[in-house]
DNA sequence: GATATTGTTCGATTGGTTTCGAACAATATG
DNA sequence: CATATTGTTCGAAACCAATCGAACAATATC
């Protein structure tokens, strides 16, 4: 059961995190993961075909915003709050709390 | 002495602000404006030709991140902290305070 | 082992962004 | 009014990002 490589906390770049979150669909994904906890990729499909969703999850993963745990055939995604909060204090709070898009 | 149109506070979009700040050069510009106060475009040239800098200032202005005041022939740029802090509380603090890039 | 499920990878298209030099506009100064 | 200064606009090139269908890989189930 192979797992993904996630970037180490120290290597997260502010600009990459911001870029990953600057897409409306990705921001919506992260907001939902934050509210509802771990979600599979499939649970969030509906807006786009799965190849598109897979792409966006990968962008978020590469930027260090989400963590993906593989269990069998399903991928559970979570926001890396601990890592993000340590490296960029207050950032995710500000982004996730905001009601404006 | 014509002035720019700046987007109204209510119309700022989180994703546009994040996108504007997701470029390393633009983030550096905003950090410097925040630390040193109003700066002309020219004061920040050095990394890129002025046409490139003009482009980045425009992206920041369109996203609502900076305000540009024209005085004679020079353009003074400032971060719209009041507007940004009202609409996205804590966001600029988190982005500007962070030491990581 | 055949089949279904979950998600990735590939390849192509489209559209947007960055970059920069050159020409331009507007104000200021000699 | 000629000239310098500040910054914009234009046009073209290069690059990057989003999108999606189709094929694929890996696990699970019958």
C-alpha cells in the first residue's frame, strides 16, 4: 500500500501555499476538508471530472496544504493544520474563517 | 492629475488577493511597502525592467492589495491594510509576519 | 481470475501569466 | 519650448496552469 511523499514542514513555501489556495475550486476543497475532516477524492467529485480533481489534489499536496493517506483503494485527504499553523501562524485561520470568497 | 480606480472594499475576492500575493516578486514588493511605507515604483526597480514592474503593480492594484496615489509624475504605492484587515481579518498579518518565504 | 471501484497518468487543447523592449503620455525643469 | 523623469501601453515570445477524455494501475469483491 504505497503512500505519497509529502513535503517536509520546513520546505513549505509561502508563495506556493498561496498559489495553491488561490484557485476557487481548491479553496473550496480545503474549506470543506477543514470543516468536515478527512474526505476521499470521490466524495468531492461533482464539479469536475476525476482527472481534474486529481490534478487539484496534487497541487494542494505538492504545496504541502493537504495530506493524503491511502487505505486500500481510497485516498483520505486532510488539511495539514499542525504543519501549516507552525510554519505560517494564523494563515489558515485567516483564510478559512473568512466568509468572503 | 488623473488617479487610478481602485476596487471597492466589498468587491475584493480572497482568491484574487491570494493569487496576487503568490508571486515571489509581488510578495516582496508588498512586504517592503508594509515595512517602509509608501514607495514609488522606481524605488523598487532593480530586479526587473520598469515595464515588468508596472505589470506587477497593476496586478496588485487590481486585486485590491495596494493603493496608488499619483502626485505629479511619481506614483506612491501603499498596502491597503485598513481595507484588507476589515475584509479578511488576520490575513495580511499572517502573510507579512511570516519569516518563511 | 473476472469485474468493479478509486484515483492516477497521459496527451492534447485552451487560456492565462510573465517577460521585456520599444514607443508613448504626462508632468516637471531648464 | 526642449529635455528629463516617471510610469504606462503595446506587441510578441515564452512559459505555465486548467481542463478533460481515455487509458492505466492497484486494490477489493464476487
